[in-house]
C-alpha cells in the first residue's frame, strides 16, 4: 500500500543528486587529463634529453613527442648537467581550454 504524498519521491531525489554526480564525474575527468599531461610531459622531457645527447634540437624533439594541442603552450629549458625541463600547461576538461596550472618534467641522460 502506498502513502499518497510519496508519489515521485525517487525522481525528485535523482534530480537532486544529479548535479553532484556530474560534478564528481567532471572532477574525475580533470584528474585523468592532468595525469595524462604529466605523463606526456615526462615523455617529452626524455625525448628532448636524448636529442641533446646526440646534438639535435631539443625543442623540436620535445614538440614531436606531444600532441599538437599540448605542444602549443610547451616550454623547454635547460636544467643543468645536460638535463632538460619540459613544462606543459594542463588542459581544462578539454585540450583546447587551458588552465593556469602547468606540469613540468625533467630528464637527462647519464
């Protein structure tokens, strides 16, 4: 037997929690994008360090290791002792949107 005032209660609760679920999903996606950016910047730093070791252009090598959407904001610098630092801005939800944060990775050959 149903109580007359509770009809549609589950629908109301779902609509009330839906924005929170969407927010949690967006935060999770942003963390995944930031993690992938960190991984890609570390790979670009390793590629640039190998290029320096063999006398090639470090900027071109690092750029070739990144997708074009991430390579646009990339900065490459010397970290001393043949080490190379690559800094990449973290995309905000999508690769087109940039956040003010960036991820840096340093690599060198010994």
